[in-house]
């Protein structure tokens, strides 16, 4: 929009009062003679205020466990490397740069969460 707010798109599967919640699936096609497709999520920029935000969250479990969020690259084929995951905060020309935080939640009854970083084994190189 040249003036005012731009539009909005909302996708939803609706709630269920007696059964499972719905599902949304976004899928990008595969390629047979080139790279596979690209799925990109981008929150808009602002020239006068804070830029947009992207949030991924699992569902709350009010009676049992909450859901989970998985971000991963899949295995490589016979040759090549598996994918790359990059988590990075942006730079700043005047002011503080972004922050990167990893943590597990607190427990009121039971143990606190676990934070585990591991590196896979290799058969060549450093």
C-alpha cells in the first residue's frame, strides 16, 4: 500500500472442542535436475519503527506436555554434505547488535530442562 497499512493473510485450521486440532502443511516441490524448492519466511522491514517479527512456537498442553519445534537439515546423499543451519543476530551501525539466547524452561515440580550441544563423529579431516 502506498499509504496506510498493507493487507493481511490469515491461514488457520480452526479449533476442535472434541478431537484433535487441525494441521497446516506448507510444502515446496523437489527438483530432479537442479536444486530443490525454497520456502522462505520473511517479516517486513520498517523505515521508521521496529521491523517485523517471526515467531515459531509449539502448542501448549494444558493437561500434559506441550508440543515441540524441530528445525533441522536432512541427511546428505551418497556424496555431498548435509545441510547448514545458521542462527544469527543482525549487526547494528548505531546501537547494540542483536542477541542470541538458548535456554530451557524452569520447572516448579521436577528437574529443570536440558541443553545439549553435540558434534557428530567423522572419518577424515580435523
